[in-house]
């Protein structure tokens, strides 16, 4: 846990100083935005929800318990907000279109995102459930530890997270291979 963040949180709790909370926003805004963007696939929705996450965090700061890292607590809030947003937008339709992202930036990060979400990857990811996709995003793109993921997703054990991650990764691998075979025409002929 980040001791500096924890002491700042405690100071904000005691004083209610919203100006000091700005330091928390500055530290966590980019990763929370990226996370929301990856889950939602929409820049405007991700921006709006990122603001909502920090408003909700500030309003509910008394509920935060240092037994869980503050960043894990924020990610849990973000996940819940994104999940609710997706449910309101009819999640199944949204999942199919989620990889059709449009942005106006050509940053290095956007280039990497475009490579990670190539057409075969987009098809494979769109077949995952929200929980499975969330697991992949947290582990691979957000580089969160299994322990942090356990905290964020409220799993009972780190081993359960690892098993679910491995099953999801294997499922994704199979779908990626099938997608590549279809693109290369390998699935078009049958010999036998």
C-alpha cells in the first residue's frame, strides 16, 4: 500500500478538505480513465464515469477501509459504475460494438491500444463476458496483481482469480487462433 496516499486519505477524512482530494485525483485519474475507456469503449462515457468515480469516492471516503489498497477501492467503484452503465445500455448490444473505438489522438498509447485491439483480438474479446473481459483488462492492460484483482472483483481467494484468469486466457487464445485461421482461409477447406 502507498503510505503517502493512505496518510493523505486519513487527513482528508479528518478535515473534509476537498482541495487535498485533488491530489488523489491527479494521481489516479489517468489509470481510472483508461480502465473505464477499456471497459466501455467510448471516450465520452469513460470521461463522465471517471468524474463520477472520484465524486463517489470523495462522498464515500468514510467507507474506505485501509485493509484494501486505495487504488483497488477506486477500481472497484469504477467497475461498478461501468457495469451499471453497460447494463443501462443493453450490455449484449454494447459488447458487440465495444471494440469500434474512435478517438482523435494518435498517441503512443493509442497505437498500442490499436495493436492490442486488432480485428481478431476485438472479435475474441467481444465473446467474453463482462467479468472475463474485466479480468483480462485488469491483468494485462492495467498490469494489476492477482491480489489487487481479488480485491477489486471481491473474489474469495487469489487462487480463484488465478484459475478464472487462466481459463479466460485459454478461451481467448482458442478464439484468437480460430479468428486467424478464418482470416487466412485455413478454415475454408476440409480435408478428410
